[in-house]
C-alpha cells in the first residue's frame, strides 16, 4: 500500500457528487427543494437540452445573505440543521448541506441572490468546485441558480447520460413530485424557451389536473384517514382508468416524495379484483407521520425512508383505499336522487316492509346450549344483542355510504339484501356483510377500548386435547387481554370470566369453538391474534344465510355496513356484494 493522504476538498466533493448528482434531474430536484425550503411562492425552472446544457431555478424566496454565499457551497454547510437532535424534527427538504457543494464540484454554477434587508444582489460563480468570483449585480428578491456544463470535468459520467428526451423526462418527473406537494407555489417550467408547465396556486385536486390534464378532473377518488399516529390524504385513480404502464404513482411522506414497494403493495391489495389484468393502479397519497417515527437519513437522495410501525401504516392505507373505492363503486354511478323512474316499482315492496317487527325465532332460548350453533347466534343478534354488537362510537363517520332515505332495500331469499339505485341494483350477501360489520366492531373493541370481564357465576370446565392445548397456549395471553379469565387445572381449563362484549355470556362453548377455529384458521389470513380473534368471533356471530331479517334489521345492517371501513370485502376477502346494471337487464330482455 502507498502512503495515506487526506483527499483535497474538491476531489472529496467530486466523489460525494457521484451520490447526489447522477443526472440533470438530480440538479432539478435539489434546486427546486432549496427554493421550496426558502419559502418561495413562485418558482421558475428553465431547462436546455434536457437539462444537460442548463438547469436554472429562479425563486422569490428568502435569499442568501452576501456574506454567506461562499459558505453555501461548502460541504456540510446548511442553515437547516443545527444539531443531531434536529434530525428527528426536520421540516425542510434539505438538511445535509451537500447539494450545492456536490453540484458545483461537477459543473459551472452561477448563483445570484438577494435578501430583503440588503439593498443589492450578489452573484457568485463556481467552476469545478472552485470559487471564480463574487460581485454585485441586479436581481429582485430571491435566488437564481444556473447550472451549466454538467459533468464537464468527468467525461465518463457525461457519457452515461441518455438522450435529451430521456433526461428531460427525468427532470419533469422531479418537477412533478415537487409541484404536486406544493400547490401553494406557482411553478413554471420551460424547455428550450418553450413553456411546458404553468401551474398557478390552486387546490391539490386542481394541481393534479393542471399537471396531468383536464381528463383527470373526474378520475380522482379522494382518500382520507386519520389515526392517532398519522394521517393520510390524497386521491386514487378510478380503477377503470388504470393504465398498462406504471402511470401515476406517488407517495409522499412529510412533504417528501418517497418510493415504497411495501406501501405500493397495500394499494395493489386494495384494488384487488377491480383492475383489468396487466393494469396498474394510479395514486397520489400523502402521509403526515410523527417526525420522530421516521428516519429520513437512510439514503442521500432521500426517496427511501424507514418507518417505525410499517405494518400499521400498511393496513390503514389499504383499508382507507378500499373504503374509498367501495364508496365510489356504490355511489358514483348511481345517483339515487336523479332518477325517480325506478321508484314506483319498488314502492310496494318498501311499504310492505314497514309492517311491525316480526320475531325471527320465537322458539329461541339462549339458555339452551345445544341451540347455539350454527343458527342461534344470528338470532341472538337480531333479537337481543343487536344494539350491543353494533358498531357504536362510529357515528362520527360523516359521509354515509348509502342514502337510506331515498333508496329501497329488501331481503331476498333469506340470503341477500337487494338495494335499488337509479341505474343498478346491489345484491348484498347478508352473511358476509354482517361478518364485516362484526369484525370491524370486535377489532375496534379489542384494539382501542379497555376490555372488561364478565365474571361467570358458574365456572365452566373445558376439556382440551393435546393439540388444543398447544393452540390455546399460543393465543392464551391474547385471550386474557380480550377479557377471558381462566385457570389451568391439571388437564382441564376452567373459565371464570368472559369479555363484557362477548355476545353470549351464558355459554363458554364458544370458547372451545374459538380454539378449534384458531387451529383451523389459515394463519396467513390473519395479521395478529386480535385480528384472528375478531375474525373468529365475527364468523360465528354473524347472521347466517337462511335467516329471515326484519326490515329494521335490514336497515340496521345497511347502515352499519355503510359505516365500515371496507364495506365491499368480507374479513375473509370475499366480495360482499355484486351489482347488476340496468343495461345488463335491458340486454337480457332483448
Ligand atoms: P441543504 O439544502 O441540505 O441545507 P444545500 O447545499 O442544498 O444544502 O444548500 C446549502 C444552503 O444554502 C442551504 O441550507 C440554504 O441556507 C442555502 N440555500 C440554497 N439554496 C437556496 C435558495 N434557493 N434560497 C435560499 N437559500 C438557499
Ligand atoms: Mg438543499
């Protein structure tokens, strides 16, 4: 080995530049982000030859004081980060203080800036990392950075650049990402003096339409969700407009564009069954996550990000998108108010349905154990426990999935609920719908509420075989978290208490069912024991096929389903309803 020397700064910068500056688009990204960080309300991007000849960004932001111009080009020089602690509370896009130094190391840069409290503007020229000059000049408030001759001193890099059109496309991708997030900034973009984008300050929806074209105006379905840990909002593109090419796929976390194969999968799952084969979903989703729960420091170009609690974000995203798609699927093509022509034909059915409540099973006796399965639980729901198991506390849901005042619904064949809209009928599987309702209600109770225990007057004794013991042990702690109280007494299990919300307090045979079910349940279907428990309980408590429902129960079921987060899939990923279009019926009548 030869002698060890410390690399001169310009060489070190050139090496670092390899990470930060890969192509003109990297320059576009860094300069646009600096302009946004400087609180500009107007940003102009000018490109020549796909950015290879020139990338220039002019903003009306805060500017750089003349005494700091040279410092801005030093590596690790930043105004955005003061100490290590700040790393966890970043609200700016930059923080590494590397971009200007890296860009200047491999190009010619002219930066002109003026701050509000200085009377004149100053221009600094950098070439291959060296300062050429600083001089007074004329410029209005803000900063202009022009980068030309990119990679002039690294021919190998320059040779790697693609055609003008490919480089231009990458530059425009970067512009889109920044512009999508900052609808409160007016962006203009020029290529070889021709204007490509003019994006005035607008709403997020309008910004998407301005960027991607007027036809997007009615292709976007809003998505919104808020939990105690984070919120998300944005749009997905209606499934019928999904594209064969990857199309528009944008995730932003805390105002940064990010890539995430994992979150992408959540969207794919949410679109399951709705996309034509080979098509990709389109989305613009922005997350706002507690900054301390994110590590942005993972990669210099910062499109990868490490999240704590990734699974939570995944499942909330999937549920929110499914919810929006379900809502859109039901509401958008049907306008219940607009087409009164269908109403009369159902008048009869509907008024008939208003007769007094009929008991589902007059012989039902909740204390008679052998009646419990398979039908009795459902009867219990309709007759006695309906209020108890309904999703209470979800009345905060603002929009309703159904408009129950204007549409007609009735039970058909003791299996389905038919809902009539203006142009189509929804045919809902009552068992699956009720599973969904109960599953969400149980899961909510289990995960969000403090669960009380109902002490049993008479302890129940359950025999478990060796295999059942194994299953029991794997879910034991979770069962006690749910509110079960038990004691192992040599080879038998003594049940002393059951959860307060448990639909049937009198019998613990449910408990045994539960263990049987846990044993059979495909573990791949469940994400956690709470999830599994909610699924088992929902499966067993839901009103089965073949049970006649009162009109009130039908309305209740529809109302509850409408409040569900994923109203169109059962907890076991089966479709809850199908639709029959008016046009399909007309075709059949031909
Ligand atoms: P970083 O953005 O990570 O801080 P940069 O190398 O991109 O690092 O920029 C260095 C510093 O130069 C920034 O911290 C900021 O103070 C200043 N700066 C760069 N661009 C602008 C701009 N357009 N307007 C105002 N200040 C800027
Ligand atoms: Mg920066």
